[in-house]
């Protein structure tokens, strides 16, 4: 199932799909969706809904004003960028804009019941409404505040601190760890990026009743997935 976004919104038009995509795929009737609504069932019981979309729908410049901005970028901004080297702030490069975008998407899902929104667009992974840096910070706090009878794991804390610094280093300037609005409901997920500056790829995988945030390659740089976060899909929908 293919979903179109702000970078390939030509596929929202059936005529463009028919002329350019169908010959590549063997002239089969094709439809590229703006979004997908998937009902999750366990036997006869309906557990909830997965709502999948590219995510630019929460970004007015790339949604409502897309035709205007596309014209400006194509005929004016691209030339200006090449001459000056100045980069336009977008959800992919601006932490502040990305944070506001995440909060907007989360605020919409918070009003829904038993619904998980899965988007992309910002190039930053989000799992259960938390960025990876925030998840690591919570894990560090849990280790450091271990009960006296179970001493904190200094090696584990050191590894998590190193991992957090690596995550924060992907942004220039480094982002804040916490959002202005607490994101407590695990209803918003973001697939992340394919690929980061160092070649890593992130994505979301749903299989065997689990939803996982995956990174390629693994820790030893082999072409295998490494699980960054994992949860039972049933539990997440119940919490929503």
C-alpha cells in the first residue's frame, strides 16, 4: 500500500498514477492513498485503529499552502539556495518546528479513543508519543533511582548516556529533551528517517502482536534490524 506525501503529491492525481506508475507495475489498476485506516482485531474482538499517513497534513506550509510554496521553491528559492547556501527551516531540520508539529499531532490523537497515529515527515523517530532521547532519559533516571537493595548499574547508565549523546548529536543545535506539553498518552508514533547522516535507517515494524521501533544496521553494523523500543500492540491500544 503506497501513501503519498508532500514530496510526491503528484500521486494524489489518478491521471498521473495512470500515466507514470501503472506502466512500471505492469499496467495494473493502481491507487495511491493519502492515508490508511486499519482496524486491529484479535479474533472477533476489535482492539482499535491504526491511522497511517505521511504526516505533512499537520504542517500548513506543506499541506494547505502546498501549491503556493511549491511554485516559490521551484522558481525562486532553489536558485537562491544554490547561490547563498542558506537552508530553509523545515520539520526535518528545525527542532522547534518539529516539536510543535509533534505536539499538534499528539493533541489530535489525545481526543480519540483506541487510536494510534503513525506518521513520518519530521525524520525523527517517536515511540509511544516520546522521542528516542526522552525515552533514554527516562531509562537513565530509572537506573539511577534504583532501590538501595538494587544498586544502580553504572555501566548501563554510561551506555545510555553515550546513546543519548549520539541521538542528540543528530540535531544542530541539540534539542531540548522534554516537550512543553507532557505527551502522556502513547497514541503518536513516527517512523523516523531513511536515512540519517551516518547512513542509519529507522522505521516501525508491526508483527506478532508487537509494535517496534527498528534501526538498521544493528549495533555491530551488520545489515540486520536492532530493536530500539518495543511494546505489545494490544497494550498500547488499551492505554489509548
